[in-house]
C-alpha cells in the first residue's frame, strides 16, 4: 500500500511540475540558424521563433552583431497581416518591428533576419531583447509580460575564403534593416551655404573696418 501511495504521489508531483512548466512557457521567443559555419560573402539567415497562447498584434526583436564581421540586410515575416515598421538602425544592433491591425496566432517562425558575412572571423549573434504585443483594454498595444527568451546566443565561424553568392527569397515584403549612411539633405546644404555666405560677409566687414582704421591712423601720422 505504501508503495502504491508513493507511485501516486510521484505521478501527481510530475504532473503538477509539467503543468507549471507549460504555464511558464506560454509565451517564449528564441533564435536559430541552419548552420554555424559560413564563408565570406555568404548569406546568414536567422529565424526568430515565438510561441504565444494569446493572439498578438505585433512583435519586435533586437539582435546584436559585430559590424566588422556582419552586415545586416533585411527581415521578413510569414505571419499574415504583419507589416514591417521602418526604424532608425544603430551599428551593431539590428532592430526589427512588425505590427498588424488584427490579432494573429503565432507558433513557430515569426520572422527571418538576414546578414552578409563580411570577412573571416569568429563572432556571435545575440538576441538582445524581444517582445510580443497585444491590444490592451484601452485599444493601445501593450507588451506581454514574463516572456521567456530561449536560445539567445549563436556562435558563428566565418571562413575568410570567398563563398558562393546565394539567392534569397524573403518570406514577405522585406523590411530593410541596414544602417543608412548619413547623406546631407538639400536643406542642410542650403543652410551650410547660407552659413558660409554670412561668415564670408562678416569676415569682409571686419577686414574692411580694420583697413579703414589702419588707413585713418596712417593719415593722422602723416598730418602730425
């Protein structure tokens, strides 16, 4: 009888632990790749995966990378209705954000992020942060709390040998995530021109005044 009670107690304990573990992992996000070995100029595809018990209306992820080894390209999503939002990118940190006007159920791949290997190196990709958003009671999007981040780090080995250029078809309309170069706008150029013109005029006036003073004093000395 004691042995039977022990078996039943163990079963209850394991069952409750199973329920608790599943309850804690209701919302989770992690990243993965098909391989960790690449050659220079080859394309690296990172899959962002998520599981959510609730339908979501958006998600965001940040992947930290070494800009000396990798160049971010774009991101896309297979989730229907999700549109990419273009945000400013910082060197070393890919920032992908997608949103939908209607709730979407997700379980599996929610996005693919692509990088190009720049040179031979050993480097890492790190899931800096990630979140899933739902519509709150006021209609404003809010992030789900207590999201578990699973696999966050992927170690990559990139050979210095030049690899084959690969063709890649995004899952949807790609969201460009490269770091844009700072190009002076026309308004900036006009402002710069105006600044130079005003500065030049000011210098001319100063030189003119100094010359006038110098000539005036010279005349006074001659008359004296």
